[in-house]
């Protein structure tokens, strides 16, 4: 696996998150459980990003793996 993440999709993943619950976002793009980590990064320089929901809501997790906003979409997919 290279040091460039795989683009899982060129759109965010909308997910209903629960206040106080912790989620681990896949940063490598290889996970079969997108947008969350399934351990596929093992042996690479990638690590999952921890996200703890402050409120229960729909969160938009980055699908292109290029967000400068950590696990959450910042619109970077529109520039790919």
C-alpha cells in the first residue's frame, strides 16, 4: 500500500452519529466498512482517525480521503 490514500468515493458518507459515541474513520480508503476502519491499513503508514460525536446528528464523513478537516468532509472531493 502506498502513502497515497485510495479514494473510496468522490462524495461524503452521511452517517447518523450518536452523542458521546466514538467512531474510527478509515484514512487509507481500503476498508470494506467505509467510512469506518476495518484494519485494512495494517502494514502501511495510515492510521484511523478518532471521531467522537458531540451531538446526535447526521455527520458527513469524507469519502475521498483528502479532507483537510480530519474525518469530516470539507468539499475536497469537488477538486479531484
